[in-house]
C-alpha cells in the first residue's frame, strides 16, 4: 500500500514499512516492521521493533530494540519505550526518559540518532563538572570519522567546566590508559566505533589510573547530565586544549624495561601478526623490531573503514591467519582487536586457540614463571583455572563477569595475571588494564625463557567443556526470575558473586541477567561437550518457564 517517508529519515536494512507515514529526521532501525502506523518527527525505532495497525508514535520518542507496539496504541511525544517491552495501552502522561547513560561499553548510541554532537558536548561538560576545576583529561579515538566528530564535540564541552584537555589523537587504548596514569590526569576518554555495530559509537571513560570509572563516578556524571547542573567557569578559568607530546615514546621504553630483551633477541622468533588495519600498527612493529622477531605483517596500514567488521569476517581472518602461520612455519600467529586490548592466537601447529584456552595457557606460563601467585578470572570461567593454579602453588580469585571488576581486582597488587576469557589479558606488573600489546610481548618472553612451544603448553592443559545460551526476558520479569531461581535452587547454590550459580558436583550452571539488554545469559560446565550443551539447554528452559 501507499507509504510516505519524509526528508532526512533513515530506513535501515531489512526494515518493512507498509501503509505508514514517517515524518522527517526519524530513524527506522534494522528489521523494524511498520504496518499502518504513523511515526512523528525525530523518532528513533531501534532494531526489530514492531508497530501495528493504527498505532501512533509521538515526536521525539524512542522505541527500544525488540519492542512491540500493539494496534491503536498512542505514544505521546518525548517518551522512551524499553527494549523488549510490549505496549498494549496508550502512554499519555509523564515521560519515562533515559534512566541511565552508562552501560557495559560506556555511553553508547547510534551516530546522529542517539549520539549527536550536541549530546556529546553536554556529556563532556558533565564529565568535567564531576572533576576538580583545573584538572587534566586525556582524550583518544579510533581512526573512523564518526568517533572523530564525537571526540571534538566532547573536547568542546570539557574546557567550559575548567578542565584542561590533552589530545592523544589516535593511539591504541592500552597506550591511552598508560599515558593517562603517567600524566597524573584526573581521567580520560576514548571514543570508538563499536566493534559490534558500525552504526554505533562507544564513549569509554577512564579514571586517573587509566581504568574504567567506578559506578559511583558514573552516577555523578549522570546526575550532572540529567539535572543539567553544568559548571561554567569564568574567562581565565576556561581549560586549555593541547596535543599530548611523546605518547608512544613514553609507552614503548617502559614496556621494554619489563622484558628480558636480550633473551628474546637471541631467539629471533618467527611470528605472523595481523594488525587489523588499526592504530596498533603505530606501536607494535617498532617493539617487535627492537626484539628482533622475524615478523610477517598483515593489514599493517590504518584503514578507518575496518574499525568494525562482522563476526563472520573476523572468523575468516583468523582462519586466514592460521593458514599463513602454518605455511611460513611461524611459532606464533597473532591478531589484536582494533583497540589493541584483546589478543587472539594461532599456535605453532596452525590451530586457532579459543579465548578461554589462550587465557588458560597464559595463566600456566605466568604461574610457572613466577613460582606461583594469584590469577584473577570471572566466575563464568571453567574450573580448569583452579587445576592449573594447584600445579604451580598458585591461587585463583574469582571476579564478577565484568571487565571493570577484573581490572579492579588486578590493581590490588597481589595478582600476577588476570583475564576475562574473551581475549582481554592483564599483567598488573605493567598496568592493571587490558593490554594486548604487552600480553604478546610477555608471551614471547615466556615461550623463550621456558623453551616451550605454544602447542606444548596447550597439550598440558586439563580438558574443559563449557556451553553458553542466551534467553530473552522482558525487563519486568528479570527480578521475578532471579528470586524464583534463588528460592528453587537454594540448597545447591554457592556463595553468590554474580548472578545465580548452581553447584551440581562436577557440573555447574551460572544464570546471569544482562545489565543492558532484556535477556539472561546461561553458562554451564560439565564432563563432556554434549553434557554441557544439554545442561545449558535445560536451564534455558527453566528460565523461560519462570517468566510465565
């Protein structure tokens, strides 16, 4: 039937618009279905939203991903519908508004939809108002043009609150973290294109140690932002904006000082490195050259269009790296993520190593090198870490399933290695933040000093069998599901660190509500692969059943 879409409205991939009117400056997300509906000006309909016959979405409203608007429902202007919500009655009085800015990846939003220059400037002013007047903040970005635009908007907001800005331009995230700590800055900001969606920009904030902000600091920024209680300083108190000098030059010598450089040079290790067309190529080649590694470099030129790629393409790049590594008989194949934080490995036999196996191998090498110590891993990691630690007189400290909590634990001084099992690896001796560059250098040092190959280390690891599931759940049912789980499995529950973990002897299950989206994650470990899959499926059905 006839459809009218006004100027400057964006209709994303696989959206279906039928017999509907969409006014100007609106956004219709991926997979959205509009059937006989009217959408006002400056509305945002996130992915997989469904709006039925006769429904009306008022100007300036936001409808979260997966929400369903029933027939003839009227949403008055400036409302926000939560992700996964089902709306059967009209929303007229009151404005729900955005309740929180921060999520798992910082402050995120679609470019020029949620994440506009005006929004970013206000956010920069709010961050500045939460810091002492006259403080210094570092700011960094990835090479894409969207983060560049948002970064400059943030820079505009910070000096208005009396904050000095040190612009790091575009360097890997670990370098930005390290420099922030060295400069005694009050905090830092990194702006990136989301690695999960090239339409989304993430703004990640750091404290003076280069670590993610505490929840209390995030709440302070949100309070200033929503109340618009910005600090506006007088003429001569406006902050200065300068380019930071010698950023990479300060990072590299300090990294080299933590390595047995002469031993590594003598080994002349052959490796293949995929730089992912990212700023890591500005830092890592010189380090590997100084260590006299024999490097085959892939994707070593920076390309802003490669800052976010689909998961399928990433998997293909790992397989390609494995083939090349085996062909040139490299002892190690490496790919870093575009931020330089995460490390993905190919062993000397050309096998792609799962991130959990990578963390387990690094843990074994670090504990052996240190004669014991403590490793920190999240509660959703398998029990092989306790087995590995017991071999080398070490201990394991479990953390919440959150990289910030892993980094906070690593910063306490007694941890020799920490990681999240997704590719982030931390060596607190250098910096308690995730650093794929330093992790690679340490791995080369371990392999040389212990005279082993990576495949030999992996062969000595205990076997593990894990499975993961994702179960949709509306926000309003999450609390009920958790309460019922805790009541039903109380006799078999362990001390709860994160979510609900059920101990079943040689098996365990963790049910974890996602903090940002309307679903649960189910993690399970058992004595075989099929049993782990069956266990995860069983508890996925339990979570689904408790919603009704």
